[in-house]
C-alpha cells in the first residue's frame, strides 16, 4: 500500500512566530541600510565639495564675483583667479564686497580687507581664507572642502588662467 502524505500545514502559532521573525529581519535590514547611508560621505558637490563657479571668460580682470553656493568670492587679477571664503577670520561673520569702496567690509566688528583678502584694518588676525580653484575645459570649479589659511597674500596663491 502506498501512503499519501498530507500537505504540511502550519498552525496559527507557527505562522505568528515566522511572521514575527520575518518582520524582525526586515527591521534590522532597514536599520542597517539607514546607518550605512548616515555614515556614507556626502557627495562632492555643493558647499564642502566642488562647486561650479562659471566659465573663465565670465570673470573679468580686476573683478570680484560672489559665488553664493560656494560661500566664496572669485577675484580675477591680470595674473589669475583667487577664490576666497566670505567668512571673516576674526569671528566668522559673512563679509560682503563693497564695490564702491573697493574692499571687503565685515559688518560685525569693522574689519576691512583688500580685493585679494589682505587685512587693511580691524581686529581680523589674518587675510581671508582661500579655496583651491580648478579649471577644467574652460570651467572654473571651487573646492570648498579644502579651505586654506594664509598669513599674507602672495601671487603664487592665484590659479593661472
């Protein structure tokens, strides 16, 4: 005689246990993905990474141009480009460019900076910090992830165009 097997059936308690552990595995997996996304470095665009500033031809000689996404200014001299952080070296206030006076003027404590970021007057202890400038295929990029402190202005800080 042949024996026929009954299809295996699972009772309610077994179903609940399997469902509970299945949901637990799903929760742990989703938590792991969330933690990994948190630990993953930010993509390299926007402040803290590479910021597109424009075409080289857009920056006229002896001009100061604000690049808002980079929180920086691009200064073009006849020797090249210089990207400076808009943050005052005294206490970190945003320093606007005043074209009529041809200088940067910190509204918080009155520090004055030349067009290339040198301290003219005020409590600021050193020139405005700079960012590396990259020129690729006639496009200007600012690397805001690498601010550079300086003790004085030197033409070697310029990026040749």
